[in-house]
């Protein structure tokens, strides 16, 4: 069995030659999985060179089709040998797999715009839209004494210490690293290290925040990046954010969602509302005593959703954060990790909501950079805007 892949925008062409039977099924499925992970919204399969396909081979196609359907993408057999066409027709799958439907027919995915930003490792951000005239606004909300309620349906992002509860009293003792993005609130409640999510504004349960940053407004840019061929196997989060800062010409707020190469972070040992003093008053030693740190990158090949605020200039007033000063930008970011689900090219934020609502959740961490490691991404979608940061006097950790 010989398999070749090529990509044009959001469409991947896969050609097969040889026998697609039990002996080659695992190999073929692995190759098609790589196409699914690329974020393609359409896979075109050329099977003109396949001279035999067993029922196991049919199963490979159906498994791939099911994975694509889960992310509103399609599998199309654009060419087939007589042997393959006969098997598909006998199995009544010729219409299901759109046998013979050429690219450009109704339902085909539109091409992605030309790349606009080059990233380390040959990763690319593409399909970016124009920036709005007004930057997002940023403010700090909530304290241990007066937690603030955040609406998950807000337009923008929030990151800080969150708890999900019916009221502020019920949230006490259950705060942890959290994010609010794309209509969902996700938090890693301490000390149980229990991850949970809330989609939409519920009547019985709300998202409560202490020491959180909230950036509200419309997205100025949306795009896609891919580092599948990068020698390091991924793009450092700080490098990705640095390109956004450069494009915006100043501080940015936004989110990244996609397949991660590994997540490096820390999380609360105990609920932050029970810490001896507000985090902004702690020194580095005290902060580290309240946190657990991941020794090595975690959750490679899973799906990670990052909410972030980043700047290239410390004078911009970005609140101090663990690991904020190292690397090409000063950043504050929280990362939520869920079981793998591809993020198709051209995704709207609704696709990110689906990931956080439907996929098993792994963790939420405060992103950390060390000289040895930081969070990396293989591919995914970005949404961001220029942001007006709070004055330096309002700084502190979130």
C-alpha cells in the first residue's frame, strides 16, 4: 500500500495505491488520521490505484468519515478503481462517500487565504481578517472578600481563579485556575484538582472569580497556524503570541485552540481564597509555596484552549505572572486541556465551545515558561484583538 498526501487550503488530497485489506488497514487509518488532525474541512480520496478493498478497508473509510463528521468536515472519494467502486456500491456507500464528487462542487470547503505571518519552524498563520477600530477593554475583577460573577457568554476572554457554584458562598474553598472563552467557563478546582465546565449563563450555577482579568470586545483577527513539519514538532506559545503582538502593534488579548505539543504550567495546591494574603502581595517564594508545577510538558496530542493577554513592553502594565518575563513577549495565559478533537480550519468560536462542552476535560493550568520548556502547539486556530491594558497600579497576579 502506497499513500501520498497534499494540501491546498482546507482541502487535503490523499491518493492510495495497492491493497486496502486487513494487512494494511492500520497503516491506512494512521495516514488518514494525520489528515484529520491537520484541521482539513475536506479530504479528497483518490483510490484509482487500489486494486482490492476488503470489508476491513471499508471500515477504515467509515471510521475516518465519522471523525470528520464530528467536526463538520467531509470525506469524498473523487476517483476509484472498478474494484473499489463495486465494493462501495454493493455496500450502498457510493452516495454516502460522494463517489466521484470533484473539488469545487457544492459543499466543498473554501480555500484559505494566503499565509500572512511566518512562525518559527515553518508554521503559518493564515486567513486573518481586518482589525476593528477600537481595542478590547481590560479590567481586573473579584477578590477573596468580594468574588465577581462572570457571564460565560461574554464577548471576549477572562482568566484567573474561578469557581462554579450557585452563589459566592458556595464557591468558597473551590477556586482554581480557570478561563472563560467562547461561551464556556472551565476551572480546575483546588484542592481536589477537579476540572469542570459551565456552558452559557445558567440560573442555578454561575462562574465566580477572584483576581481575574477580563478582556471584552470584538475579535480583530482570526486565523490558522500549522507546524506539522517543524523540526521541534511544535510552535512555542510565546512565539505565537509574539507574532500577534507584532501584527497588532501593541498588547493583545485572545485565545488559541488546537492540538498541543505539550502543556507546561502550574496550578493551585489549595483554593486561592484561603491563601494567607492576596497573590499580588506575595513574593515569588510565597507564590511557589501555593502552587504545584508540572516538571515536564503534559498532554501531548490532546486539544488545548489557551486564553491569554500578551505584550512586548513591560511598561504596558500587564500584571505580573509566573513565567511572564521570559521569552519574546510578556504574557499571562491559562490553558484548558481536553481529550483530542480536531479544530477545523476556518473554525468559528462555536467549535471551541463544543470542545469544552463535549470532550473529557483533563486540566486547567497557568502557563509557565522555563529555560527548558513551555507550552507548544502543533496546529490550531487563533482569535485575538488589540487590548487596552489596566494601569500598572492595578497589576498583580491572576
